[in-house]
């Protein structure tokens, strides 16, 4: 994402309190800047939680000295992107399934990713330690 | 504040979640297995979400861990989620928890 103008850049440590504060901070940022997404508040909170929790749990292993970085950018007039990067080794994103599979939905990561993919576009960088959530914006006439 | 309460009735166990959020940061699994009377024959486990307004995938993982634990005691045990917020029920159905338990909304 070189050359991108970010609307917000923020880093927090991997703690439960930072997790909750960060999610609220991002939602408040959207509110303050009149950025209205097409999913509802519950769904928005949930996908942010899944992405942030995933980074803190799987990426940084809840290591309090490790940070996650959040950056928000305009993808185009109708979409906004949220990049969430951890300090972990990443994972093989080719193993991400697109649907859960009955009682086999045991891998934690798979379930959280499936929830995110239900409500927004989801991508990763090459090493798999940065997730890119792309959300559709409501149009001016609703 | 209690995190979870266990109530027994004949052959069923009701697990009542007492906090509004289930998000993987409370030791729900440890509390339940610590409080569970392992001498009892339990055929039905009812998870009561009356007080719950939010759950994420870490919380869902706790539920699945609990179901696996109880299946270890009784492979034929039946599970039911009751008093679910409609939005949570939607998420549960999305991740196919309906294959593992009956789902009833508020």
C-alpha cells in the first residue's frame, strides 16, 4: 500500500483492553467523519473484532509488547479499506476456506474469517500478517 | 459478577451466561468444567443466552469446546441454545452451529 494517503493510522498493544478501545476508536472515527457503511453497527463491530482479535490472538499471541497497526484509506468513492497488521509470521492464506463445513468448523481462525467474509471483502498481504477489510459505503441518497 | 451459572434439572443441565459479551476473554470453559458435577448423568445441555447481547468467534470457540467436553461424557447428549438475540442467532446459523444444537431466539 505504498503511496496511499491514509485517513487514519494507529497502533495499539495486544491486550484485551486495547482491543476493545481500538474497535470503539475505529467506529467513532467512521462516525466523526460521516463514513457510513452498508452493514449495520453490530456487523461492523463484529468484523472489526474478528480482525483485531485474530491479529492479537494468532499473530501476536497476546504478547503485550507486540503491536498491531491499523490504517484506514479510501479505496474509491464507494469503498473504504481497513488494514490491520500484526507482528506475527502470518499464515498461508490459500488455506482459508470460503464456507464453514458443518461440524468441521473447528479452526478458530477459519470461523472468524468466514464471519468477516460474509460482511465485507477480505484480502491479505503476501505473508499473511496484514488483513485488508474493504467495506462498501452508503451512497449519498442512502 | 458471576460469569456463568449452572442449574440442574433431572437429566438436563442449564448453563446461563451472566455477562452481556462472550468474547473469549473470560474463563468460561474452565469455570463450567470446574463446577460441573461429573457424577450426574446429563442427556440435555441448555445454553441460556438471555443476558447476552454479543458474541464473537472466540466466544463461539468456547461454546464448541464446552459441547465437545460434554460429548466426552455422553456422546448422545443433545444441545440447545435458548433466549438468543436474533443477530446472534443469525451468526450461529451462518457458522453452522445449527448443525450441532437447536437454536431458539428471544
